C-alpha cells in the first residue's frame, strides 16, 4: 500500500436534470428514469441531481406529469443516494420573487418529498436573495434531521469578478449558514488554469466543501475538472456518457477513469456505469432520430467563450429572431448582449437575467435604436427589483428607459412588495384543484401551466379519453 493520502472526488450525476435539460429541452419522462434508478443507486454517487425549475415546468407543461409524483418515485428507488435539486433563490423555481412563506413551504415540501440537497442561486449573486431559502433549509434540517443547503456562485466574467470578489462571496455564504458551495458555471466559461486559481482562492477563504458545475460547450470542461480537482475541489457534476458532452456536462465514466489509481480515485465500479450507459444509449438514439436531440449541440462551440452566453439563452435568441424573420441579425445580437449586460450592471447571465438581457439585446438590434423599447423585465432590473448588481448601471440608459422613476435597493422580495405572507391567498385562488398540499406550490410557481395540468389530471381521473380532449385549447370533456 502506498502512503498516499486518499481524497476521493465525489461525482454528482446530472442525467436526470441538467443533462437532459441541456440536450433534449428537459423532456425525459419519469418512465425512462425509473427502470435504471436501482442500478444508479449502487454506484455510490455523491448525489444525483433530479429536480429544478425546468424539470418542474416541463413536467407540468409538456409531459403532463406531476413533478412531485416524479420526485416521490425517485425517492422510493434511491435508497442510498442523496437527491439534489436546483433552486432560484427567492424566485424558487419560477420567474418572480415570492414572499418568504412560499419559499419556506417549498423547501419544506421538497425535502418531505425526497430532496436531500438544495442548490440555491441568485441571478445577480445578491446574497440577500438567498438567505430565506438557506434559513428555511436549516430550520427543516433541525426539525426533520434531513436537508442541506448548497449556495451557488453564479460564475461569470467581467471587471468586477475578481478572485477577491468570489472569495469574499464564499466567506459570506459560509457565514449565512450554508452547508456547501457550488461554482455554477452555467455557460461553460471556466477554463482549466482559471479553475485551479479560483478553487484555490475559495479554499483559502472557506472551510465549506466546494462543488464544481460546468458545461462542455466550449470543449474544455473535462480539463477544467482535472485542474479543479488537483486544486482541491470536492465534487464535480458529470453526466453518464450518452447524455454527456456538447452543451451538457463532462462524461461520468471519463472522469472516473481519469482519477483511477490516484489519490482522487472515486472508487466507482466502471461495470455498473457501463450498464447505466447501455441503458440510456438507445434512448439517446431515439432522441436524435426524433430530432429532440440536435447534433448541433453536441459539438464544440468555442464562441461561447467569446460571447459568454449560456446555451439555453442562445436557443431562445435564435427562436426570437426566427419569429421576426431576422435570422441575419444573429451576429449583431451576439455583439449587443455584452453591451446590454454592461449597461445593467454586468450581471451573470443565468435565469432570469439571461433571458432579460438577451431579449433586450434582440429589441435593441431589431428596433435599429438602442432602448427605443424596453421589456417590463428589463425596466424592473434597472429599477433594482431583482436586487443589487455588482457594478453600477449606466445612468444614461436609466434616464432613457425609466426617467424619474423610483429605484429600489432592498432584496428582491421587498423591492417587489412581496413582504406579507401570500400562500393563503394563492391557495384560495386555486382551491378547486387542490388534491395535495403540493398543488398549491405548483400553482404558485406556474399558475396557468399548473391549472392546465390540473384540468388534465381531473379529466384522466374521471376516465375521459384524453386523446379526444382538446389539449391545445385546454378543453377537456368531463
Ligand atoms: Mn447547468
């Protein structure tokens, strides 16, 4: 035996959340997941990521599945593995800030239905927007003995984002009572040697475990993991090979093999991983054949480093331009994005700031004059309703878009007036559909989509032939 000190790196498997979100628009149904989770449970993964805003939304909207039911089924199957979810700070899994009582209830129900670790991020890295979710998790942990919070740094590039900035934020996250930290590189911007520097700086400022999340889009991600692990990162996010690479994560098997026999050896059994890959491979083929998985997202796109735009934002932008028959403006919009981002305080680009900046950039280009028109969300961002940005905003733009208007400096829930409990009111609004407490939360996040789902569910329960139902218009013969 060598006297090498073992420091096995953990792997969080993303195939049930981010991998299919990145490659097939979050369309993997529960029935594809269930047959393999028994095997996945034997790997010894640090955690399996299985839930988040897009999985929740797509379940209700496109798959006509109850996301809570999916979570309970996964929990049933994963007896030994932690289940992890992604949580948008005060926005929970939705697109607007909620009052603290909704945040608390959502955390409580997520943990009660099977979640172990909640990864919480804010699109501006305004840590005040993270506190309620962290506090809720800590309270549930005290009461139930289960539930951990992981706070994410939404990683981005720009003048303000120095090693000192990240190190300070990590320290604040430790002080706010989180259990671990994630470097959330949603756009795949973190290159290998920068990753080593960043991990080292964070390790010097906090004792919390550090997890690294990135995307393969620009082709450097597995090297980034190698350097980050050497620098001391504790956990890396990977996807089983049929759902890895491209806009998804590095492949689990590849990283396991990379560290085999070193102090970082995961100890995972390659034979089990290979069976899991065998299971997902035909489904991948099916997705490619049906066009659900586009081979376009599977290659290397080094331009993401140039424009710093996350994959999901690019595809939104392309469809917005298509609708306007202005696909030829693609490059103009790409160049406009960094300028708009700078005007509004250089925020990270992640839901919802990515959509807000992206849509405004499209407007600026199509109108032929910058800020001739602004979206309501962009105005709210300038008003401070999403929280504080790291850099000051461009006053000229503010004067053009929201002249003389009130601006806010508090956290998002207060800036948007969500200071009083709102759960009871929401329940009152939707009580005719309520079959479980969780339904109130589904409705709180996605009122229209959830209502459509509730109608569908009721029609099914009343034995209506759903094939005859007019799904498009939301009318179900009862
Ligand atoms: Mn991601």
